[in-house]
């Protein structure tokens, strides 16, 4: 049985920050639904491991190594994919980082690093890819937001600022680019077991708090993000634009 609305066969997706964690899980999910995937990151060795992992399943997968915080490198990388591999039909803007510190002690260089990695990169890659999509009058962009697009916790105020910005950048992209046939939406994970969150996963006190605070009563598994990503990448979301879809076990709607 096939589901044409969710079929990604014949489409090519670029997933930034996809050598591990959420990015790799989303890439794996997209290829399982028929897409060809280009993995991106700065660490060539880690990317090659991820490429082999997906290729061993029979997936069409390749790697493009460039720094998403460098606007010139992004343009060269995106133009290179378009010129040598083929058109980018789907962009998943996943690259991101976290740094925890009390706000009054937060290092300025870490603030600047977070801004470049979490928000500037989404603008750089989004703009570079959209310029090709606009010419074709079609394309899907999925920006990875966060439950912190709505909520705050002690010690991560700058991260929260970047994810709030991603939510509104998504709205702005949709406002400017929907008229060109593009759909731009955000996927906002709650608390998932990822390398970025490993210190929290390993903290019994935090895990107990999270399980009590989340209506679903547990951490999320990254595979549970795939359905939402496929929806936002497929024909099924053809009239969805500027939306932020929370996949968070209910934490953002419950006191």
C-alpha cells in the first residue's frame, strides 16, 4: 500500500547538522519515505560514517561538507549541490547547539556562537536554497525550532532567544516566499534523547522532573519526529505555511 500524499520519491532533501542526533534521524526518515538525502556538517569523518549507515540500507545519500555559519561557504555549498547533485526540493534547517550558564555569567563569545549557529545559519541556508526554489516555483523548508520557542528554563536564555527567533523567521519566510510556491514551516521538538541532551538524560533528578512535567510522562525518542517531518516535507502540507508544529508530549500546553 502506498500513500501518495506522503510519498517523497524523486525528491532531494538537504539536512543540515545531520551527522548525528535529530538531524540524522530525520534524514533516515526522509529516505525511508523515498527521498534522496544530502547530509551536511563540518566534520567530514562523522558525515562519512552517517552516509555509510544510510547507504547500507539502500538509500540514495551523499554528503556536502560546509560551515552553515559562514554565508559564503553556504552559498558555495548549496550552489555546488544544485549544480552537481541536483535540485534541492526539501531543506531541513537542523544545525544547532546548546550552552548552559546563568544569564548573568553567560560568556559573550558563547552568545555570539549560539546566534550564528542557531539562527544565522537558518537564514543563510534558507536564503541560498530558496533562491533556487523560487526559480522553480516549488519547495519545502522545515526549520527546527524547539519547545523553547514558547517556554524558558534557567540557564538557557540565549538558546531560548534563538529558538523564538526561528519561530518568527519561519513566519517571515512564509510571508515572503509562499507566493512563489514554497511552504516554510517549523518543527519544534520537546525533550528528546539526543547527544545534545545527554547530560540531562543522565541526570536522575532532571529526568524525574521531566517525566512529572510532561503529560506523556517520558522523554521523546528521535524517531517520533519523523512523521511530522515527512508531513511538512510532502504534498500533505501543500497549504500549510508559517506554522510551528510542536512534537513534545504535551509539555508546551500543560501547567
